């Protein structure tokens, strides 16, 4: 199949280039005491390969961030010096439920095994130029009530009144709050993240108020939602919704994007169509549009094997809100599927605007 071959070649080229140039030296320069070490070179090369396939679409080719909404700069120096390997590992493995950041761990229906995640942590670490900061695990004692006033004034516009994230990352996510230390949150506020919209607040807000902000953010901590094992894709024999229904009537923006309203109407009118949830299946399992099948965009071949070869409409959606769904739709179109579209607003918007959602298994 056309799409099957070129990504593998790309990965091979990346791997070989990485081995030749000795990625271990990236940013640090190769000196006598920093000779390329074969084992870590191999891990880094693997990290680059995995990153390009699963992360770059949102976090950018070199961790510059913001290729998709709110996907932060993983290569940012202020970020790197203040986060632990464990924080990175856990963010990748468990994701941030309810945001575009899916759980990538195989156990939860993601595509990555432990070595893949190790390799990503090494790669992200290799972007770091400065020494990590000395981080204390001491809790920070502030007053969340005073924190609220400062937060509404200075932070809510980007992070949302409940810390749910608007144009910036969320701050109330249970996964974030169980893995980030108080000190890490304080440093993010105090030092900011150079080159991103997150400014350093140390000259604008007093140290006490920064502690109050940390206490407020900390007060949003909730229990991490339960996770489920995800069944194999082949267990979903019913791919087509309303097999006996008429075709839907869509008018597409730019020949590709269908609005939530049109899609909802079509489903309710019993139209024959296929709904693909193109995120990692870990996200499908937490919440999806009823009738949608898990069809991760990084593996279009497996999905295509299950699709009928006729003119049934195939609608792809994701949360970011177009990255994965565009990728899947491109793959379908280049393989000859005629009637394909992308849910324009994405599934988070769909969910937050009262359209039907099925939670859990
Ligand atoms: C579909 C888009 C998307 C993809 C693909 C994606 N991420 Fe993310 N990632 C995000 C978003 C959005 C956030 C911020 C979530 C939030 O608001 O809490 C995030 C957050 C993170 C964080 C936490 C950063 C912090 O400071 O809180 C890490 C680490 C991370 N991603 C690494 C990765 C890696 C490594 C991959 C590849 C395996 C990846 N992401 C794939 C969108 C994505
Ligand atoms: C203009 C928009 C904007 C404002 C205002 C803003 N932030 Fe941020 N904030 C961001 C962005 C964007 C990031 C992620 C930057 C990156 O790519 O690393 C961020 C990152 C953070 C982080 C790290 C989160 C993580 O997942 O690693 C914390 C904590 C934070 N901000 C707290 C605050 C607080 C508290 C305030 C108010 C004093 C504030 N921010 C004001 C845009 C903003």
C-alpha cells in the first residue's frame, strides 16, 4: 500500500543520520569526556524516530511547540531545567485526560512501550543546554483565597478561570497536579518560559502572591480518573453507522470540513456513515462520539482494512482539533476513498457544546 512504505523509509533515514552524526552530541558538542556512547545514541535515534511519528504533529519538529493548539514547547530551556524525567515520563505515558494530550502508554491503548517512552525522555533531555535547577520537594504554603484575586487578574485570560486551559496549557488537570511539584509550578510563574506567551512574573508579582497562586492551583487537585484496558480494534465489527440509511447531505468548508451541526443532524436522521476517532485509542476509551470506532491516525492501514470499498461517507475527528483527523483524511483520499470529511470543531468542542458523547468502555 502506498502509505505503508514512505514513513518507514523516513524513519530509516532519520535513524541512519542520527547514528552518523551522533545525536548524543546535540547541543552539547562532542569533547573528550563527552564521547558518543553507542547505547545512548541508539536510544536517542529511537527517540527521534518515535517523536517524529507521534509527537511532532502537535509539539513541532524540534519541540518548538504550538503546531497544534496549546501543545507547549518541549524544547523550552526554562521548561527543561525545571522538570524531572519522571514528570516527562508520566506526562507522556498517562497524558492529560480531557485535553489533546492522550495517554501514549500501550497499557492504556496508546502506541508506545516503555523503551519508546524512555527514548523520548532521552531525546527531550538532549535539547537541554543548561544545568537542571536544584528543586526542593518542600510544599509551598500560600493562601488560595488571595491567590484567586491575582489569578483572575493576571492568569485566567490564557489558562481559564478554572485552570482548564484556553490559549495555554491547562493547570487544573489531575495528571499535571499529581506529577508537578509545588516548586516546579512556582518556578514556571516566577521565571516564565522565554520565547512563549508565558512571561516571568517575578518582577510584577510579589513572592508571597506567587506562593498564593501556587496554593490556588494546588487546590484544584482531584483524583486521577480510572483507566481501562483497551480491546483490540478487530473487536469492532460494526464499522458503518445506520447501514440501511440514506447518504448524508454535507456542504463542506474548503472541500473538507463538516460542521458539528451538520454531522449531528446526519446521525440523528439515520444517515449511513462511518465515524473515525483518529486519536490514540486511550482517548477514545475515555470519551467518544457514539458509534465512532477507534482509528488512530498513525496507523491508517489497519483502519482501511476494515472500511467498506464503496462511497460511504467517512468522517474523521480528533481533539487538536484537526491534526490527526487531517492526517487520516489525507491517507484515505490518497487511497481512493471519495467521500471523506473532517469534523471542523473537533471532539472537545462537540463535547463541551452538549452534543452526544459516550463515556468509558
Ligand atoms: C494531538 C496533539 C498532541 C500530541 C500528538 C502530543 N501532545 Fe503532548 N501535549 C499536547 C497538549 C495540548 C498538551 C498540554 C495539555 C494541557 O493542557 O494540560 C501536551 C502536554 C505535554 C506534556 C506536558 C507538558 C507540561 O509542561 O505540562 C509533555 C511532556 C508532552 N505533551 C509530551 C508529548 C510527547 C513526547 C508526545 C509524543 C509521544 C506528545 N506529547 C504528543 C498535545 C499533544
Ligand atoms: C499570555 C498568556 C498567559 C498568561 C497571561 C499566563 N500564562 Fe502561564 N503559560 C502560558 C503558556 C503559553 C504556557 C506554556 C509555555 C510553554 O510552551 O512552555 C504557560 C505555562 C504555565 C505554567 C506551566 C504549566 C505546565 O504545564 O508546565 C504555569 C504553572 C503557569 N503558566 C501559570 C501561570 C500563572 C499563575 C499565571 C498568572 C500569574 C500565568 N500563567 C499567566 C501562557 C500564559
